């Protein structure tokens, strides 16, 4: 059964996750908005992105199907948030 997941909840989770990663890598002044490319902010590589996906799936109890989505979109913060909220409704 599907359940709605709020975009604000997803965004907050991702920002907190990335902030934690930034602290571990010594990145200061992490600025995130919907157009931020998650792989270009200096806190994770492609493996780190998969770890974010897995953490998000666990946190929200969903399964994300990356094959159904455009990587140019879901690697941006806004696109990732939209993908998560849409996946919850499938």
C-alpha cells in the first residue's frame, strides 16, 4: 500500500545526510538548493550516492527504481526529492 511522503521531509533528510557527509570530509559552507548536483558538491562519489539511495529507502520504507528515472534529473537535489515522493505513491 502506498503512502504519501512529504517533499519537505525528504529534503530535510537529504540535507541532514549531506551535511553529515560534508562534516566528515571537512567541507564547509555547503549550499544546497533544488538545482544542486549531488555528485558535484564534493561530499560523495557514485558509491556515496548509492549509499544515499539506500539510506533514503530505509528511512522512508520505499524502493527506488533508478532505471525508471533520468540520471540527469535524480542526481539534482530537487529531482531526487521528486523521485522519492513519486516512488512512495507507486
